[in-house]
C-alpha cells in the first residue's frame, strides 16, 4: 500500500470495528431470542418444552449440544461474510473516487501543455511520476513511447490501462464470492436444521406435536433467510462497483487515446508541418529589402 493511502485507514478501521460490534450484537440477539410458539397442544408449556428436548424415558435428544454448536458456527460464518462484504464495498468506494483515479486538475493541465507544445518527454515523465494516480500511470506508459508510431504508443497505453483496471477490480471477486456463498451457507444450515428436526421427531416420538415440528423448521429456514439478507446487498454492491469501474475505464481510455494523438510520430510530424505552413506565408508577406549593388 502506498504511503499516501495510510491516513485514510484510521476512519475505515474505526467504522469496521463499529460495524463488527453491531453485527455481533444483532446475531447474538437473534440467537438468544426464542421463537414465539403457537398455541400449546397440552395445557402445560413446560411439559411440552421438556418433551421436545428429551426423548423417550427423559433422555435428551441432543446431549452433546451439537445443535448449539452448529448454530454458533453458522452465525460466525454469516458475521464474517457480512464484515468482509461491507469492508470490501467501503474500500472500493474509497479507491474508486474520481478525483483519486482521474484527477481533473492534473489531467487538464497535462494535456493543455501537450497541446501547446510546452512540454518535452522528460518533463512529462517527471510530472506523471510526481502525481502517482492511476491515470498518471497510464500516461507514463504512453510517454515512454514519445515520438514512436501511433500503433506503438497506443499499445503501450493499453498495456498500462490493463494493469490499472486489474487494480481497480481487485475487490470485486470478494463481493461476488460473498453474494454467491452466503445463500449456499444458508441452504446448508436449512438442510442441517431439517435433518435435526426430523431426527428429533424420530427419537422423541413427537410426530403429533406440531409445535415442535414448526419450531424446528422455522429455525432451519432462518439460516436461508439470513444468507439471502447478506447476499442481496452484496450483489447490489457488486453491480454498483462494477458499473463505476466501467465508466472510469471508459474515461481513462478516452484520455489515453487523446494522449496518443498528441505524442505519436504522426502527431508530431503534423504539428511541424502545420507550424511550417503558418511560418512561410508570414515570411513571404514581409517586404523585401532592395538589393543595392556596390559600384
């Protein structure tokens, strides 16, 4: 990471810490909040609860706490996915700021001096290296081919642009991965929860207790719902960032082509021809001094 990006880390780290604490608190509340049961089949709720948690003869159906362990595992997975998605989105928003990728003042001044012919190759390289923006890095690749045919200059600009586009797209795979994996994790939690629910029915003889069956299925489907809640914003963030990158790349390509038309061999030759054509009529319009022959 470059040194001039370090000052932006502190507020981002604080924001992510606050976000992580909020997500953990929300997940803890979801895990601890019991589902509201429907009307109990028998008259005593405690008896129904004890019957749902124990098998025949009062033997617990989950003596090792496997269900609680699985619940904590899926909760941790969702928390990690949420933090990673939000972190990647905020980081890409900071990196893809227009004034950072294509600083308008630098680009306008740089191209203006090139059009006016007030800048040579060494000076142009020094100015681009001093700016250090992604657009300046693309300009550097083109300026190094100063005076070469337009094909060589354009190829150099394209090579530099591809490297910068790769850097701009660095966090997109993370958002895409979160939006793809979160529903799959939720589906896995649903399958595991359904297996546990039917296992409880088989071991506890709770086929007639619709409350126990409904609670188990609701808990199982909760993981799918949470996975979708994480995946949908992650996919929206992915599409938003991808659209911003595409518009930025199009602008960088336009500026790169303008650079090619200013520093290629054909452009320099046309500029010399135009300067010569302007100078010759001016010299021809000047009155000639009479030639005085010496005796």
